[in-house]
């Protein structure tokens, strides 16, 4: 049984989400403020966190940032009334796995939850990976280069993980968005290019002439690690 932590301060919506998800067979706990969310997320072994952005005591962005910096890898879907691309990108940059704008239908939310939880089934059993002088530890969410820690954002780490686990394959920007950002997340493909540039700076000996994360003309990118 998958365990879900619902972080929402609207009582009516909290009740509705809990009832609907329990009907679908999930174990559900609820908290109504950001500080409680951080504490409970660290204490409990949850498979997914539904995280509202507008919360008392600590907003959803702060919660996501704090959890990811603390090494928590539990999937996060952010809930918000804001639908601007900048808000979505910020949430994803801070470590969210998907984003859904209010109002949403229970059917849409259930589909998003199932899609996010399926990602763990698609991932292979590789716990660590090495290329050149770069070491990636998927379990610890760490990257080292020549033995020194590499400071990647949560989203950059997801991007690197997606490329490592699809090494040798030419991936379109749309496929990269799906793998690293999650399906149905409406951000532009230009965002992929910007993050690839930043990732190259972190892992390539010469970012201007990439050896590992190479461009495929007319397609997207291929990881040659």
C-alpha cells in the first residue's frame, strides 16, 4: 500500500483528498502547515507528498527546498492556484516531481499520482554510476567530481539521472521533459537547453566541447558516459 502525506490547509479540500485517495487504496496522513509537513515527512516513510504552495508557517516552496536539501527523495506533487510557468519552474527547481494547478479533478490528480509512482518501477536497479572522474550516487543523491562534491540542484540531479539511465540513446527534448520534469508539466523545451548548459558546466572537462552530454542535431541530446 502506497503511503501519501497530504499537506493542505483548506479543511474541505483536505477531507476530499483524503477520502478519495483512501477509496483508491492509499494510506493517507494529513498536516495543515509547512513546519508540520517538514517534520512528518522526515519521520514517516511516505511514497508521495501532495504539497500545497500556500501554507501557514512555511510555504510549499520552503518545504520542498528544506526536504530536498536534507536528502529526502520522496516524490512530491505540488498543488497551487498559480499556473504561471515561472511558478512551475520554481517548484520543479526546488525538487518537486510534478505540478498540478487548482482547481483540478480527482481523476486528473489520481492519474498524476499513478504516473509519478510508476517512475520508480521504470528505473533500473543501478545504485551508482561513474564516468570519467564523475561519480553519481543515486541513493544518496550525491555527485562527486575528482572526489569533490558537485553542487547540483534537485532538478539538475534528476536530469543527470535521466541521462545516465538512458545512456547511448538519443533523447528528444520532449522525452527529457517527461523523464526529468514529469509528463504534463507545461514548461518550454528551451528550459531543457538551459539546464543542459548548466549541467555541462558541472560534469564536463570542457563544457564548450562536451564529451559526455552531446547534442544530436535535429533531435535533442545523447549521454555518452
